[in-house]
């Protein structure tokens, strides 16, 4: 089975063949730009553009007014002031699938963050921070505790539990306060 | 790159001051436009005048062409409006062709067109061209004739033709090119063109 997708590269010196495909809109972007870059300075390419347009029209039964019309039109166009109005660059419109992909990514990220983050209790954290700050007030020159969290942990020892066995998940109340505290 | 994209590229060049790029668009579309206008105006010389005016108007209006529609669609609207204005100014009645028919130039009864729009000279030329094209197509090797027919008459893409003819797309491209060259060679003596420089 012969692959119909196979690309056969024609030598570019066969510019006429490329013009034929260009007229049919059958070149990819790079090829089309390459051929278009030869217009309108390449006289042979321009002539083929005219010829193949005529052949196409003639096959559809339209061949009137070819030579005389173009000569007359060119004379009229010469008298026209040259238009100078470059087209604004087109805004790139993201394809619809990009929006879908972006939404899916957003959902995935949100889910990951939501499930990975530890349970958050804002008020507890705030109270703890205030407690630490309050306990950290000491006279100038006093030695800071070795572990700055110790006062906080000591104050919250009633809430501290340790898992002592698995899988029964038996918890036991422990004390962080040492005998000398 | 589609035909519409190629037209847009040429429009862009014309808007950058390259009149010859606009000429390529005129080369491509003037016969099609004249066929359209022939359904509204019966006299061939008037058709050519209106076609020229249409293209000049289009050239002046290039800064307003946004590229949202195909170039020919845009040109078509200018052509129809120009013809209507022309007929209105001449206080002539348009032929009784419905707007729907004018909106689809392939559906119009060709007999209306053939009635009396052509001068004897243009009719002779059209006849000669038609005969030359028929002879050229008949003389083509079968694979070239099939390829050009599928493309021009059936409007198939190269890929579709390749599938039907069981050959690579490059072969289709080459066959269509060779068929066009052969037909153009038959037409050049009649139309007095050489196939060489047009500039």
C-alpha cells in the first residue's frame, strides 16, 4: 500500500510546480511562504500564476476579458496612490482545548494543595503565636530558653497526646514538663 | 496554507505598498468577478468597466479589509454594490435573477449569461478557448486528466485525490502541475501570451 501521506519534496527550481500547488492552497506554511517570497519579482512564477488561474477559469468556462482587461486595469492601478496601511497583527486566540486543559490543571493543583496541606485551624495558630510571644518576654540579659518552643509546649501539655501503639490507635496523655519545671 | 491565507498574505503585501501583489489577486479573480457581474449587466464592455471599478474600489478600501472574511467574498460584495449603483445611475432594470441565485454563482442558469452579453469577438474567443481546453484535456495522459479533473471539476483536495488514485500526494501535485502546463501551452497561442515575463 502506498502511503498517501508521504511528502515528496520537489526541487525548488521547479517553481512552476510550486505555484500550481500554491494556487490550490496545498502547500504548508513554510512552503507557501517560500513561494510567496518569490512574488512578484520572479517573472516566471508570476506568469505561471496568471496561466494557471486562466486554466482553472477556462476549465469552468470562463476565459473572457483576459489580456485586454489586465492591461487596462494595470494602467488604472498605476494612477492610484499607493496604499500604505499595514495590517495590524492578529491577536492570538487560544484554542478551546487550551481553556479545558487550563481548567483541568487548576482543579488538579487545587486538589493537590487541599489534600496535602495539614488541617488548619487559624484561631489555634493565632493563639499559639500570641502565647509564644507572651512567654518570650523576659528581662534584658536573661538567658533565652534553649528551645524557644518550650514555653508554648509546656502551656499546651494538656493537649499533647502521643500515639503509643498501632493499629489500635491508643493514645496516652503525656507530660512535657520535666521534674524541675 | 489555505487559499484564503494566501490571499490574505497578498492583501497584506498590497497594504504595505506592493501594487504587484494586488495585481496577482486581480489575475486570480477577475474572470470570476466578471462572470458574476455578467448576471447583472448584459453588455460585456460594461461588465469590464464595472469589474475594473470594483478592483480599484477594493484597492482603495484595502485599509478597511480586516481579513475576517475571504478576500473574494469581500470583493464580491464590492462588485455587487458597484453593479447596482451603476444600474441605478443608468436607470436600467436588472435582469430578473433572484438575490439567492446571485449569492450562489454556481447555481445560476448559464443560459441567462449566454443570451446576449458577449460581442461576436468575445464569443469567438470564448469558443476557441473552450475548444482548445477540451482538446488539451482530451490529449492528456489518463493519470493527468484524472488528477486535474478531480481537482478542478470535483474540487477535491490533493490528499483526497491521492487516496483515490492510490499514489503519494507529491505525485498528485506533480500530475496537476503537468496537466495545467499542457493546457496552458494550448491556450497561449490563442490568447497571445507567452508564458514568460508579464511585468
